């Protein structure tokens, strides 16, 4: 059975890069959301093993998505992929349940290392 992954980023280019890296690292069923609002709708309709989540998005940002996942007790790993590399933000998303944080642009070897660390392979 393939892992189910949701990639959420308001940048089409960033989503494509993440999907390409994921496809090189793991065999998975990958869906995409162009913002946090769309991600939350997909999380209600589907079960995902992993959510790759940008933080800075219009309407509903990544922190709000993490808060909703925690509040609604949605079972999935969340990997934050963002250019917002402030230590405060890393601590905040970790408290909300993110398993790790990857800086943009995504590093495939770092992604692969995190996937293996959490048994997603």
C-alpha cells in the first residue's frame, strides 16, 4: 500500500518541486492543495499519512492548518517546508506537532532522511 501525502503550498512551482522530490524518495499517492483552506477541506475528505506544509499562505496559513489538525485530532505526520526559518517559528510548529522543518528550496537528501527517520518509505 502506498503512503498518502498532501502537499500544501500557495506556490505552484514550490508544490511541483516538493512533489518531484517526494516521487524520487518514496512511492506515494500525492494530492496537492494551493492554500491552507483547501488543505483543511482535503484533510476532512481523505486520510493522509504525511502533510508537507508551507507556512506563509493567504487565507489560512500553515500555522492555522497545524492548529486545526491538532484541535481536530487528525492523525498524520506534518513536515513543514518553508522559507520562514526563524527559530521562534520552528519552536511554534514543533509545539503544534510538526515532525520536522525543511528550508526552501527543498533538499532531497534532507527530505529522504526525515522520511526514513519516521518510517515513511
